C-alpha cells in the first residue's frame, strides 16, 4: 500500500478495533496506539518527503490515481507537497494530544474516540486529495462528526451550538459544491475531457468571466470554516459547548481546512478571479482580525476568549493568502501551523482548569499560579506565543505575513496591513489581562487550595503541543524552506 493511503487505512483499522473494545481502559489504549502509529507515519513521511524531493521535482510527490467513478471522471487521486506534509504533521500531533487530554472520558468513551478518529480521517483525506470531488467528500466526513461530538458530549446549550455549527457549515458546503461543479464544467475549455483533478485543471485557461463568478463562491465555501467575518458566529458557540478534545481538534485542525482549501483550490485554479476579488475579501479578513481581537477583550469565559482569538488569528491567514505573494503565503501557512498548536494548547489548558475549578469565568479565578503552577506556567507561555513574542511560532508567522503584506506599493494594501498589525496590541491586552486576573494575586476561593495535581497523560498532551511552538520559533528555517519550495508552482506570475 502507498504511503499516503495509510493515513486513511490506519484510522479505519483503529475504529474497527475500537468497535470491539470494552470499557474506558481498552478504548483509550486502542485510541492511543492508533494515534501514536499515525504520528510515527507522519514523522516518517516528513523524512521520506525530503528524500523524495531531492530526486523528484514534480509539484506533488507520492501521487496515486485510481478511477473511482468513471462516468464523471472522478478519481481517488492523492499526493502531497511540503504544505500538505506540514499540515498532516499538525493533525497527527493534535489528535494524539486530544486522546491524552480525553484520557478520563467516561461517558460513552468508545463512541467518543470513534467520532474523533472519523473526524481525523476527513482531515487527513482532505489534505492529501488532488481530486476536487474526493476532497469535498473528505471535507464532509470531517465536518459531520462535529454535530455528534458537541451535541452528545458537549456542555451548556450544546444542542443549539451543534445545530448552529452544522447549519452554517452545511450552507457553506452547498455553496462550495456549486463552485466545484462550476470549475468542473469549465475544466475542458482547451478541448480535453471534463476533470476534477486539480493539477489538470490548473493547466486549463479558465475564462476570466467564469473565474470572476466562481472565485467568491469557492472562497466563501472554504473560508466559512476558517471563520471568515461575518460568517464566523458558529465558531465561538461551538467552542464553548464542545468537550476539550473536540475544541482542540475543531480549532487546531478542522478550521485549517478553510485556509488550505482557499490556497489549494481558489487561488491555484482561479488566479485571475483572486486578483479581481482580493480587495473585497481583504477588507472582510481585516475586519475579522480586529473584530476577533476586540471581542476577546470583552469576554469573561475562557473558551470564548480563545474562540474569538482564533477568529482574529485565522483572519490573518485569509488576509495573508489574499496578498498574493510568496512571503505572505509562507506566513499564512506558518500561521496555520502556529495557531493550530497554540489554540489546541490553550483549549487543553482551559479544560484542565475547568475540570479542577468547575468554572471558566475569569472573574471567579485568581492565584492559580500558586496552586497549579505547571498549568499556569504553560498558560503564560502559550499567551506569549499568541501575542507574537520572538522565540515562539507566532512571531515567525506574523512577521512573514506583515512583511509580505507591506511589499505592495498600493496604499490600500499598506493601510489594511497597518490596521491588521494593530491587532497585536489588542491581543497583548486580553492575554495579559487574563494572566493577571486568573493566575496572579491571592487565591480567591479556598477550595482552590487543594486542586488536583497534573497527571502524566495531561503533561504528555501539553508537551506534544508545546514542543512545536518553541521549535518553530527557535528553528523555523527547515519548515519555512519546505513551504516556500512548495509555493513556486502556485504563484502564477505573482511577484
């Protein structure tokens, strides 16, 4: 079996093994082993990719193409470049960390872990697909389990949050399907057969009028899951009601499908449409960056703070992609990775705090640094990474974004860049405010003096996410070079 199909096969086998488990202990051990194998596969893929890239200069490597539905020329076509490999690594790490953080899940544990792994299958399949229809199928596989995960295992108004999330994302999927079919029916303008293959469509000169029509549909279809303003409202409610591991996968991995889809499909296949519409969506993305940051300041629930912070940070990803140059695009991919690790770490820490204090209200917390120093110290580190402190992944990503955005001579681009940069100051305000209120000062509740110590599986989950955040900040060149090398075929003459 080829190296990429294993990313579908191994999770499926893990699910089959979970079906026959009995009780929490067996379910979590099987989930852990399956997730460890996936992480090992991803690390092996990284080394294999560098080795293959030395001898193979194709746009995609490790490609495989099998006819799935011949009548409509639908194929199981897969392949990866450096960007796909990096996002697969992010997915594997977050999934394994989510399993450790959910170690004590006692309510239907087998069904919970099966749902998590089904979600991961959708994400893995999406990142390796080269056929638009197959990519769309995996997109839906990734989204559908979210309804069950929030509706069954969530807290608070979970039914409302699950329904809102599902309706918003299904609406976006309907728009996306129209866009994909529009691209498909215009994929033979040079006289060839209709195709869903991304690499083949890229060779076709799709008319400008068609691009102008279908680019906004494609962009919105993908960007809704990336929290594009004003379609972001499903995200904070979904995060607040989701169980901890689901919030981690939701923000850390699932929302990355939006930026990746915009880059891989909208930008690559409809470049003239991207240039035509870029100013409009840049404005929406910049509003999202500022709106998310200011909304985070007003929140008192830790999950809502992190959720609106995600709206802001992912707004930067879309903002950078719309700048249409290599430096900003490199920053967008790095920001996707950085945000994935940071937000998953934040949600893991918030879940640990909630389990011990039974509240997420910042106003009711205080002095936690004295009673749970490990969790508190990691929260400070995650906060510093989020506000872009040098030495952490956030700084590397945001510097590339802002330098790339400022490369444009046009005053419009420079003004929106300056506006977006100001979000860093706002981010510092809400991060330092939460740290000051929640961690510093006297312990507000005497019951907090006897909080449970951090367990070994919680420490493992935290370290899995913390190491890449520091690693990207201290030694970013290897992954940055891998991403930059993969950007060249997608530029289409953009400087």
